C-alpha cells in the first residue's frame, strides 16, 4: 500500500465533497466543516487501505470504503443530535458515498 496515495485520495475526495457547504448561505462554520469532512475521509481512507491487500478487488475496496464511510457518517449524525438536527440526516449518505468512492480509487491505484 502506498501511504501517500491513500492519504492524498482521502484528502482530495473529502475536500471536494466538503466544499458543498459553500452553497449554504446560512452556515457560519464553513471552513471548520470543510476541514472536518477532509479529516473524516482521510481516516476512512486509512482504514480502507489497511483493510485491503494486494490481491483485493475494486469491489472489495468499494465495500470497505462504503462501510467505513457509513460508520463515520453515523458517528457525526449522532454527535450532531441525530434527527433533532435538521441537516444531520444528510451526513450519512454523503459520508458513505465518499467512502465508497475513496475505497474504489484506493483499490485501483494504491496497490
């Protein structure tokens, strides 16, 4: 596994998906949310990369990324107040998608 590729892929995918907060005019903590999304996805990428082996398929990478992204999104969802927070339910699908995309890219390019 190439650690620079894993960290780079996680950071880039997390950053790109975190930048979506720019379009929310009422959000006062845009930079913090972008940094949190980037860090979350770097952690997902590291877990995914450590779960894969040289013989792992792209489907395995996508699956691991999906699971780890979902779990990290669930943690954020619960920390933000679950369904009592208006925007918290949207964190889980985005985190799962980012994880799956990250896992696919890592499985293809990092091994």
